[in-house]
């Protein structure tokens, strides 16, 4: 579970600043994603890309749209913290990332 530990280290300072409750929720969503990736075979965050995110969306079809949107926002933060370019794929495949963002 090296990827989970990597995300825990990466998000440690993120949780310490700003709104604590929201950031703890975001971190728990990021760790849930990391655990999913670990079960899919990823060992490090560098190995994770769009394919893992798409598989994650398929595995979380049972969740409401609002919950999936919140998970996507957590993945956007994770992408930024990890230094990955762009945004992760959205939960709705036909919806571009720019339209998925709510004001």
C-alpha cells in the first residue's frame, strides 16, 4: 500500500491549512481512490492516470452525482498536489472538465 502512504504524506500539510472539516473529507476521498488504485495494481502515484480514474468512476456508479462530483473535486486537488498536468477525467464522460466545475 505504498500509494496510500504516498498520498497521506502528500496531503499532510494540505489538511493542516484552511477549512479542516472539508479538507479531512477531501483527504479521505483521496485515500479511498488510492486504495482502489492499489487493488488495481498501482504501486505509486506516478503510475496513476486517466485509466485508473475511469475505472474508479465505473466502480462508483452506485454513488449519487453530487457525491461523485465531490470525489472528482478531491481528485482535482490530488492532481494539483502531485504536479500532474490538467484535470482528471470527470465522472460524466460527455461532460468536459470546464463545465463540470460549479461556481
